[in-house]
C-alpha cells in the first residue's frame, strides 16, 4: 500500500463461519491483497523562541547628555540575543521495524483502516477523519516608521552644523512636551472638541516626540527567530547538551564553544513492565499489533535556570500488544481508535451487525 489513507471495504457476511484474519510482519515485497500499516516511534522536538535586539545609535547620540540629559547613550551599534520561550513535544515518526501486513481473505470480516499520510495506523472500522485545511498565516502589515526629518522646521534643516541642528531639535522636543502638557491642563485656546479628538492630537505629538528623541537616544529593532531540535530517545539521558546559546551570537550548535550549554535530561519512569526478550523462532502474530507507550520525564535547563519541564509518552520506553484477531471475526464490527503520535490504543467500541 502507498502512504496516505488506506481504505478497505467490509466484505459481505454470506456465511456463519469466517476465515481467520492474518497479520504478518511486512516483507518488503509484493504481497497479496491487504493493507500495510506502521507503528510510530517517538522523537522529542524542542522549539526555542528567541529575540534579537539591535541597538542603532542616533545621529546626535554624542549630544544626548548635553541637550536632553540622557546619560550612558552608546555611539556603537550592538546586538543582544535572549531566549523568550522553550517548548517541547513528543511526536511520532514511522518505525521501519514495526511495519505489518494484514491479508484480506474471502469470508473474512476485514477491517476498514485509516492511516496517516506516512502510513501510521489511526483507526479501524471508523469513518474517515475530516480533512482540516491548513491555517493560513495572514501577514501583519508593519506600520511605517515616522521619519524624524518630517518633523523638522525650516530653521532646523537650514542649520549649518550638526551641533546646531542637535540644539534646535532638542528645543523642538521641549516645545512638543510643552504642547502636550498644555493640552492635558486644558490651557490651549483651541482645545479639541471631544475626547477622541484630544486622544488623536496627543498620539500625533507622542509620535513626533519619539521620532525626534530617537535622534539622540538611538533605536532598538527587535527580530524574533525560532529554532527546532529533535532528540530520538533510546535510554535515560542525564544532562546532555541540546544546543548552545550566546547573548551576542544567539542559538549555536552543540560543538560551538562560543556559546554556553543548554542541557536536557530524559528519565524513563518505568510505567510499562519490561518484556522478556524472545528467544528462538519468532512467534506468530495473533492479531493487530499496537504500541503500549511508557511515560518519561523531560526537562531543558541551563546552569542558572529551568527552561522546560514535562512528562511525555515515549514508545521506546514501552512495549507492544495485540488486538486478538477473533475480535474481527464475529458478527459485530469492532471500532478502534489509536493515537497516531504513539501508536497507543485510545478507544474500542463494538457495533452488532443486523441479520
């Protein structure tokens, strides 16, 4: 069978006896009519959200203290990274070692199966899941940043030196502040007619003050960026490096020593008893195989703080079991729902067939 959803019709019940439902390991070659399905194995996906802040010095930064009493204003461009959020989740990917073939025979109540797009079992004898259209991201229109020169008077623009321009711009900033203060005290001859008009005027004055002040204080531009890392659990892990992080360079690879390590720990909580390894000839499969995932504790942290902490269901820390084939060979329809991320059993219902 190809990837994607596999649909197999229910055969008509024409006799009181039914042939056995046959399940085997997939042989990787052309097989008789039937359906091939796969169970998942777990991987943990870590998503790291970061923000890069870039400081850009203002044109008149060296006059900031003299005219506006703004101290400690740098004249050097700087970049600074910080981690704003860390999330993690367990997801299922096809496990090539757990691929099975269900052969359909005449006079068998053969199951109707639904698979995910990559062949992982989802349901037996249930209607197809409705297709969900992907969510389209609507781009957010960025508001154009005001140009400070649009607020400069002719006198400012005609000034002969940067020091004189800075002095005149500072005076303009103080005038704007005085205007806002007068409006708030109601000392303006032509006051806005209502609260909405007053709010609009004050917003325009704030915009003007901010644009002119940034010529001295500089601006900070922020950019968000996310990174994803995947971990394939096989055993307990104590304080392994997931990635590295530098306030100057951002998220870095495990081997890049320019950053400090960010660790993860994975602990099998042993919620599923270990099965004794089979010896000798493999036993015949007696039904539909599914996963019984085990629970594990997962955390992400640095030497100073904890970034993420949660429990996950991990198939590699569990075992497998079978839905006995006799369930599908009686005068009833057994409806089964699996968790496609773990291959674990979620629900079983039975519907009696009418004669």
